[in-house]
């Protein structure tokens, strides 16, 4: 029964991941990515990683993806330029996708990750806490990669704030200057040649 549930979740995850990169509507792509996150959380539950599954749902689905969805909906992206360049880059996209697929099959094939090489996870005892185990791994074995990742994220946040605070040249109205304007400053009467000739004849 566990294998059937795993294969169902894996099929849904592959379908959702394929739809994320193939669908043209950004809102639908974000929704399919949310489905992929939920399915990944289900697979992690099968591996007895309840803390990672709940973190994925609460942080990514509940916060990050909802924020992405609101941003995409508020930006009102024009899809016409995206549809125009689709046929132009389609051969290159197919080549890159095929190359990535071949590489993933070569690395993640049954010869490297089969059940005869990688055994199934052993059921943990009743008092086992995966939260405690993750904390021990992060702050002992992977403490330096963890700190480097935090520094990179901090630099990315500072760069994003800097980009948003840069000076923007946008058109704006100055109401006080508009009120001070007089008619002679804005209206200029120009006499044409025909008007000058009529005045000379008269």
C-alpha cells in the first residue's frame, strides 16, 4: 500500500513540475507549483520526515507561494511578448530539456539508486524526533554550509532592497506649480501670414 501511495504522489509531482515549466499563464504556473509542494510534503511524510513536510507546507505554500501569487496577479503581466518568442526558442528548449532528462536518468537511474543498492528507510522507534536530528545535523555536520547559505540569503535581501530604493525617473504632477500658472505663460497667439495680409489691406 505504501508503494502505491508513493507512486501516486510521484506521478502527481512529475505532472505538476512539468506543468510549471510548460504552462504560459504565470498564475497557473504558481498554482501548479503549490500542488508540487503539497505532493512533496506527502512524500516526505512517507519517509517519516514530518517536520520537513509541515515546514514545506507552512513556509513555502502558506507564505512564499501565496506572496508570489499575489505579486504575479498584481503585476498584470502582458503575455503577448511571451507567446511571440515561444516558437523561436522552442528547439533550444527541447534540446536543453532532453539533455537534462538524459543527465537525470544517468545519475538517478536504478543502477545507482535501486533497492539493491539503497535500502528502504528503517522504521524509527516511538520516541524518535526528526526535528532533533535535523538540528543536530545542521549545527554539527553542516554548520558551515548552513552559515554560508544564510550569508548568501542576507546579501540577496540587501541587494533586493537596494534595487527597490534606487532613484526612479517617473512622471509626477506638482499641483502647487500648476495652480501658479497664468494664461499668458501657457497661451501664445500667433498671427499667420493671411491674417497679416488682411490687416495690411484694411
